[in-house]
C-alpha cells in the first residue's frame, strides 16, 4: 500500500472475517487436506500424528457454524472503496473482523498469540 503511494495509487485494504464461500467449505478443505496428508512422507505423518489432522478438521467444522453468509458486507466495502471520493485505508467486513481480528491487531504480538 505504501509502496504504491509514490506512484499516485491509493490502495485500500479489505479485511473480511469468515464468510461461507467455496474457499471456506469444510468438505472441500477436508478433501484437500486428506489428499495432501496421503502424499506426505511417513516421517512427517508420524511427527504430527493422525490425531492432528482430525483435530484440525474438527476445529474447522466448529468454526464453520459462525461463518457469515451475507457476502454483501464484503461487496459493500469494495463498492465504497472504489466509488468514494475519500476511501478509507482499511475496511473490515463482518462481525468477527470488527470485534475480534481488528482489536487483536492492536495488541502486542505475544498477547494476541495467547488469545
């Protein structure tokens, strides 16, 4: 963003929370993770353990319940950034981005990692 400023280009950052899309579809993610898992060398599989993969996929399934399905929150931010005379530098779309990720970005790294 700052590098482009010297060329007269204003860059706006849109930071969405979690939304229901094909990218966040747990079934697709699980299929891809299992495909990658099968290709890993046995040494790496044993380092992580099969339970790691199952826990990770399980946590995605829990997170998916809180995904927002209203993509207009993101597209409204995009529209404002593109059409506004004075667009904001950063846009946060979704309750999780505004109430969780944005405040976390202001915390010291160690505290944010703990949360």
